[in-house]
C-alpha cells in the first residue's frame, strides 16, 4: 500500500483560496484529477477559478451546477470542471466520469470535481482537497495524495511558499 501524503493549508480569505488554486494550476500537468470536498460556501468554486487562472484560462469560470460539466479549452491544458451537487450517488455513477475522462487513455487536461463525496468510485490517482470553514473566520484546506506524481505535485505547490502543516 502506498503512503498517503497529506498537508493542511490555512486560508485567511477567499483570495487565499483562489491563490492556492492558482498555484495548483501553474503546476498541474495534463492528466491531473482534483476531487473537491466541502460544504456549501467552503470555497470549492473559488479554488477552481484560481486553478483556471493558473492554467492560463481567461474565460470566467462558474460552477456548472445545472450543466454538470463545463469545459475550458483555451488554457495551457484544458480544464474540465464538474459539479455533482444536484446528483445522487447512483446518478453520479451512471455518468461514468472516470471512464469518460480517464478511460484507458491519459486525461487530456485537468479534471476538477466539486462535491466528489457523491462519487461511489473515485480514481486512485486523484488528489483530494477538503475545504472547511474554521472558527477564526477563514478556511482550511487539507490536500491528500498517494501516487508519486501527485505527491511530487503537492510538494512543488508547498515549495511555492505556502504555510502548511504536514499531517
């Protein structure tokens, strides 16, 4: 069993959440899968907006709550933004996200999935990000990965000057 690398980032405000996404976007290679967890208003969409900016996407990024999937193709690599909020787990499984975006071939971009807790099957190669409100008024992000490439990506993001606590 591979070791899980995990760290916590304190995010003082929505700008800090956006900045974390931006740093991820600057570093994410094609094929990266980000699974986003957190309550309403915890910053998932803000993080994806930063991710898009870091990928060089100029088009405004909004949550695809009603369309389920938004595709942004003009960045350094494409961004596929999925929002599962309105779906039940059985409906999510019928979308076959993993097969559609990862089926046998390398993902041709970055896949960011909001409300990933609604996925029954989750790709083992994914990076998980849990966003939570904290009592100090800001947010906290817990990032976890277990694959060598994913761990290297997170360590690179950490090396970009984030204040973190390794778990």
